[in-house]
């Protein structure tokens, strides 16, 4: 029996959807929403309802019969403390997704998915949520009593590429040890062993990215907040808002080179622009350094290192990283992301009885 699975993966100004028959992609599209269009919708709930209608309208225009769906696979789960794998989207999860502190657009998928699933009498699920944290207890500790690391990472894509790497090596995913480097708007690095993500370097505690500054010395952050270090762009002390922006949307390549476009950066690199060459080499150096750090978690016994995400499409960039880390383990490059495929395959495993879906009982900020 073949299963039809609808995959929903919202971004800030887009909603990517896919129709899969088992693990075979039948249709994928990215529904774009202008910022002005979204800003004109007053409430979060109404924004989600708008996206939901766009999803149904698009599928209808493509001639898909929604009544043939077996399940809906949703991106999301930014709330912490999740195990890897599937979670059923129920009323409690929807309530969590609608809370003001859960503003990430990925969480819209669960709300949209449950609405459609309820109409059809089927179930919606999230899979390998953003807030997945199944790391070793030692990896959660910090030097401040009462504070633990959240160990957030790009769980969905990195687990998918590690599973793909295991298949290519002819081994079971759970029998291997892999380091995965996801590069995009944020860079996160994790190590996967025994079928789970055992430690991570999150987007704010490791390398910079196209838009994020990455780790900055703590005393520097304190001085920025105290006004002892001024903003080069304005000549004024940093505001908390500006610091947050550097950590999320205006740091990294944006701060250093004025763009988050890796293709443009690559062109400027080959054109011999020295500032670009220096920044790109620094970025590759940073990523390689943190890969080395991850290797210590399993005493250097690594089967493969996988570089993935948008910037991994640049051979120039991945070669700069590769030359520093391939002494640790063989390096595999999987450009782009496998999020849509991973969501479909994960929920297919649930439908086939190969995995059991969890139920969310509590959520963390």
C-alpha cells in the first residue's frame, strides 16, 4: 500500500510544500509571501490561516485530491526538550505553537497541518524538531549552577544527511559516528553516534554564518552592553536590539562584506578582492576548528564528516574546509538541504510501523 504524505515547511516569507507518494517526491513548490502582504495581516493566528488557505489553494490548482492523504508531515518544534523522531500534533502542541514566545515560522506548520488533518480524519506530525535535544548529559552542563546548554542544532537536515551517508557506506545509521556541519543562515555542527545526536555546537556558540556573528567572547558582549565598545557603523554605543541583530540577521557575511549571498561572495573571491578572500578563509577556518572540537567527543573515531546546506554548494568554500579536516575522517559534501525528503521519510517510517510517534507533554522556551 502506498501512502500519500503532504509536507509543510514554512519560512519567514514562504511556505514550502511537497506531495510524496511514500518517499517519492511527486510535487514540490515554494509559495512566496511578500513581507508587505504578511505585515498587513494583524494577528499571528490570521497569518497562519492565510498560509493554510494558500496551501490548500495551491494543491487544488495542481489537481491533488486531498482526501487521498494518509498523513501530514510538518516542520517545527522550536520548543526545547524534544527527542528525535516524530511527535503527533495535538491540541496541546498547537497551543504551544500559538504562544507569543514561539514566533519561529516553522511552528506554523503544525497549526496548518492539524487543521487540514482534522478535516480529513488523519494525523499530522512534526519530525526531528528544531528543539531536539537528546545529547549526552555531560554535553548539557555549563560552569554556572542552574544553567544548562540547550544544544540546539539543525536536527532535521543533519540527521537526514548522516542517514544518507550511512547508506552510501553500506552501514546502519545507528552503527556509525558522523560529524554533520549545516551551513546556512546559521551554522550548527553536531556529532551523531548510536543513532542520536550526542553533542552540538549551536548557531550562537560556534562559527559565524551568512547572517550571524557566531561566538563572541563573553567579556566583549558585556562591554558592548555597557557601552564601552561602540558600533562602527553608527559611532554610537550598541543597543540590545543591535546586539541581537548581529547574533541573528546582521552579523557574519552581512556585517563583514555587506551581503549574505554566497554566490556573490564566491564571485568576489575569484575576482581577487582581498577583503573577501580574508573573510572566506576565516569562515572556513572557524568551521574547521569546531569540527575538530566535535571530533574529541568520540575520541577522534569518526566514520565520516558531512558538509551540507546552501554554502556547501560552493566547491571553493568546501575545499577550504576540507583541507583542514580530512585528516580526521573522509569528508562528504551534500549541498543544499534534505528537509522535505527527511520529513516525508520520517513520517513514512511511522506509517509503516518502523517508528513510534511521541506525544508532547511539556515545552520549553
